[in-house]
């Protein structure tokens, strides 16, 4: 990865990207209306705020990370 990070700004209380959590979710554990939209997928990936609020459900892990980063969020994978 070739990105510049301003550590001085961080030390002065500069803003950081908000952390969000990405985790695999079994489609069978989701409500019926969501399962219908999953189109045969056995697993989706959920993007959550630290508070637990679900922000998104997507088809694959890579898409979850891309989506988070496009919205200036810092994704972290959890089990």
C-alpha cells in the first residue's frame, strides 16, 4: 500500500476514519424478505458501526471493504 498518513495531524487530535466491522452472516439467519433477495447465496457480509448498527449487507467480503472505504470508513474484519 502506498499512501501517505499525517501522523502530526493525528497527534493534534485530527479526525480519523470511523471504524466499521465486516463479518460473514449466514443467509439462513436473516429475515425471510432478506433471504429472498440473496438469490441463492449461503453467506453475505454485513458492515456494522461500532455501536452494532448494520449499515449494509453485501454479496462478498471484497465488496464490503470497498463500500466502507468509498464512504471514508475504516473496515475491520471480525469473526
